[in-house]
C-alpha cells in the first residue's frame, strides 16, 4: 500500500463534498478522505487521497485512480470513429463477461465536466436519465448496476459518499476475482487469481501499451514528480544539464535497435533512470546506467524501487536494472560492461565537446554489431567517404544513420529533432582498411624499385 501522494510540494484542496449533508466535514482537506483501489495481483492495494491540485498540471490523485482503474478494465476496443466493432481485442486482465460485472467502460475522464445540477446518489443505471449527461455511453443491461458509470458521475458531481460507496463495490468485485472461493474438497488445488492468469494469454509481443504506459506514469508521478524543482537545479551550459527522453521516444529507440530480453542495455548519463526502467519493463532486457549528479542518481534509485513495487502490483516482471552514481569515464563497471553491451545510449545533446571526444575511444571496446544511440553524432560528418587520411580514425568503425524524433519526444523542447544510430561494423571497416594497406605496400615496393 502506497501513501506518497501528500508528500508532493504543492497545495492540495478537497475535491469532494457530501451533497446531501452540507454540514458533513469529513470531506474537508483537514481530514484527508481516501479511497482504495485493488490492483490485479494478490495483496496489492493502494490508497488514494480524494484531493485535487490547484494547478491542473500537478499530480491529481483522483484522476490517477480513475486511469489505473480503467486500465485494469480495458480488454476490448470500443466502437469509435477510427475503430470498428470487429477490431482485434486489446489484451487485458478481464474477459468481456467479467468486465460486464462492473458496467460499461467510460470513454472520457474527470476533466470532462458535467454541467447538470447535482441530484441524489444513483444506485442503478435504470433509474438514471440518459439526458442528464452530455456524454453518450454504450448500451448496458438495465437490470445490472453500472458501477463504472456511477463512479464517473460521482466524480463529475464531486459526490464523496457516492464515490466511496461505488469504489467499495468495485473493489469487492475485484477481490472476488482475485480470491475466488476455495473448493469444498480440501485436497483440491486453490482456484487461481483470474486477473493474473489472464497475463499468460497475452501475445508474446509483450505488455499491452496501455498497461506499460500506466505503470511508467504511476512510477514517475510517485518517484520523480515530487523532486521536479531539485532536478532543475544545475549549472547552465554544462554537461550536467538535466533533460529526459519521454516514453514514446524511448519506445522508438527500443524498436530501432531491436532491443530484446537477452540484450544488455547501457545508459551513460542516465539521469533519473527513465529509459532504463522502461527498456527493462518493455523488453525484460538487462540494463545498467550511470549518473554523475547526486540528485538525479538518488531519484533514479527511488524510481527503481518504485517500479519494482508497481510491477508486482500489476503482476508483471521487469528485467534486471543496475544503477551507479559515478563518472562514466572512470567507472570500472562501465569498462567491464561495454564489451558485452548490445545497445549504448548517450544523451549527449548538451555534452561539451571535450566529453564527447573522451567517450569516443571507449567505443573501441564495443563488440561487432553493437549500437550507440546519441542525440549528437560521434563522427565528424555523416556518410563521409573513408579515405587514406581518415581510415585510422575510430569513427570509421561505425556505420551511422540519422533518424528523426517527433514533437513532444524530449523534455527540453516541444519540437522534433534528430538522433543517431552508430552500428559497429568492423568487418566492413577491416576490408576498406586492408585495401588502403595493400595500396601503401604497392606504393612502397614501387618506390624501392
């Protein structure tokens, strides 16, 4: 159970009230009203305080609960202008029949405000008028209770008692699926947690993107978000300037380098470890990162602890992640791991030229086919012709390609840009170098004659 939300460095205000009893003060900020959410794995439950930030860009526990809850329920595509009813199902934790126990999955979140006046709490959809909400939901059996829709109505109306009672009903149903009744035969095996059993039927391609992004977002909110101000304290125009590659960009890098569970991934200057934990969660690869600055390194260790906890709550596993606080140029661990690495990431966007030059000789230890990913190229010019003059430059072992990243891929700007894949190709380089050596030998013989 995680209770970190109140440690955030901004002011929270109570977001719920008792619409039937104005004198009820239990929903005021001083009493910190809270609700629980059952996660898929056994003994995994989290408490969320019913508070909302004054700044809409800050962490919102209620919205976080809502998004995590909907991620658990998502298993089939809902009809929309861009998806058809016949679309392939999204792998998830519940079958459509199990999902129907909770109601219909809403298509919007609490930021979509219902302008209708508050009314008495709802208990069943059959007593609810379709005209009371501007959002049109899919049809649902009126004989059942649509807990998900009632929950969203309570959020729109800031109805605290209704929200708490609905979450209790939802959690009770989740617990029934997580802890099914024991068989009457004492020697029969205990029935499994159906939410965890569903994971075994997911495609071999990995974690569904919705679940992946939810775990990453939950982890970031709890481990990195509270330290945002401290992370922005750095010396300007130095190699220690802090910047992050965002999750969509990290996924692009993983796809471009074909990172997989048997790969070793190194991040030199890993910051708070965002890319490391995502790569190991998305592919189960082994990851290592080193960071010089104490504050990001400390936050990175907290993020690693947090994502391990998150993975257990969601019933998932993560590859081995190793973090080191130190200098990438002098670290013995970097020296040990570079020859084994399959992919090396260097976010050298603001590195001073001296640091880039010092890193280049280290790449001579990379194995054939290893890839160095960087925001600035480690070669003097792309697609430069190898000549007798530059054949002995270490950058000649690289086959370099330039790729584009989209707007919104990095934390330091809204525009797009380029990144570079340096693939070690010693075989091709050896052939070219041999040609030049043969030419030199022929020239020397001709001179002697």
